[in-house]
């Protein structure tokens, strides 16, 4: 243990050497001292006799383990962890608005700093990220989807694709794209209700970003929607199973091929709930799925008239509660 100056720490004895001061325990006076640093309390302790040789020692190392090699830098004590959604080194100095004893100088400097282009760009990103997080939290959307939406928005900003576009529509389209990419799709109506953006604006922005970003948009099927709809309608697992089987059969029918996955899923939920004897009316399903009651009843009418092909033994035999007699005539 050595020091570059001649001042000894409390509890240490010193032995003068040619170029430095050697620190040893004053009780043991061992020329090869066994001095241990207690990281929890910040103390230097003699490992032989237990004498505290120094307290409140400042730890100059980083707060995390690093595996940097000779070519890479060690991020030791360089501020907060880097944010992958922001540009630059992220070590900018921010001038506080207060602390000038009311002279107003700090406020003026803060405003001048805020006018810089780099600060404005980063501020816009941070504001957009906050809005994306707030909107997704309102619908309990997982954090993985939130991060994907932020990455998509950052790519839009980096490529200057937001010029002439409604920023709210861009945020809505990014959330819509992120849900699809994470295999948890939401409908346009759900995104409209979440973001308060018109459906046409979201659709146009979605097509624009799809062509410019070349992002994987995936597809939405009825099976991707029924699990969430059944859960919101408080339907049991068996109803969900029957609904899934009905949608797999219905999508291959010629008469229903032109219907949207949302309409097919809603009509199959309506049919399955009545088969089990725990029927939900079209209005309740309409409020959850965002499909008109008339659309649900029209699609259900097609399913009802093709019920002989739909109600396979796999549906009717595995559950005694399922009965064709429970179906409502359209």
C-alpha cells in the first residue's frame, strides 16, 4: 500500500523509502502489511489484528463489472448508462434554471441551450418515447412491444420521414407495427381508441412506413384475436377452444372468405358462447371487438347455415355442455 505524498492516514505508521511512503499497521508493524479494504463500510482494516486503519475511503472504481479489452474503453464513472434510443454520447451538460439568486441569468442560459439543434432533436425523441410508453401502459401492452415501437420511431426520425406527417399518426402506426412484429396484433379500431387518431390517418401512415422502412409487418389472423377477446368477455377456456376450432374451419369456407379476420373472430365467439350455454349478445361482443352488431349477425348467419360442416365431433363430443340446440336462429 503506497502513497505519492508524505501524509499518513490515521491508524497507519509510515516507513520512509526512497521514492514513496510505505503504509503499515501501527500495531503489527509487519514490513509486509496485510491491509484489507472493506467495500461495504469503506474502511481499511488490518487483516492480522483487525485494527481499523482508515474510514470513509472513496471507491474510485466503476459500479459495474466491465470486460473491456485493450481496444475498448472502460465506461467507469462516465454518467448514467447509455440509452440505445438516443443519439450521441449522452453526456451533455444541462444548465439548471435556478441557483442564480433570482438574477435570471441561469434561466436565459437554459433557454439558449435549449435552442440548439442537437438538444431539440433529443428532446423530441424523449417526448415521443414518453407518449409511446404512456399509451402502451394504458392498454397493458408489454415492454417488448414498447421498445420495438421506440426503435421504429427513432428510425423514422433518423430518416426524416416525419416531415409533413402527423406526429400522433406516426406514433400510432409505430405501435400498430410493433404489436404485429411481436405477434400480439391489435386492430386498427383498438389503436384508434388508444391514440385518438383517425383510422384513415393511421392506415395511410402505416402503408407509408411499411414502404419506407421495409419493416416486417406480419399478418393478423382470427386466432391472434380470439384469446384476448374471450378473456375480456370472461369466457372460459373451453369456449376459447371451441372458438379457435370454429375459426380454423370457417376461414376455409367459400361464403365467408371475403370477411375480415375481426368479423370472423367475433361471429365465432358469438356462436361458441351459445353452444356452451353461456351466450353473449352481439352488443357485448361488438363493444369488445370493435365490430358492428350488424356485421357480427351477418357473419353469424353464414356460420349458422353451414353449422353441419362446422360442428365437427371434435367440438361436440369432447364437451357435454356443447349443444346445437343452444344456438340462436338468425
